[in-house]
C-alpha cells in the first residue's frame, strides 16, 4: 500500500510499540538482515513486506 499521510496522525499503542522510524523499505530489510537487537525477529515477514513494497502499484 502506498499512501500519503501525516505522521502526526498515526496512533501508536504504547503498550506494544516502544519506538518507530520512517525509512525506505531497502533500509528496513538491510537492518532486519543484521543482528540488530532492537528489531523483533520477524525476518520472514520483513522479506514479504519488502517484496510487496518494491513491486509496482497503480
């Protein structure tokens, strides 16, 4: 999904999210491949997300 949005309009659940960052999908995948302990180990989901984001959308 691609959407223009105002980051100030996002509502985060404080019980579930400690920090967020906006970054290109390629940077997310690069960080997820590493041993960064700040990432929840969801490598397979990150790969699927990257494939979706890099595919052309109308």
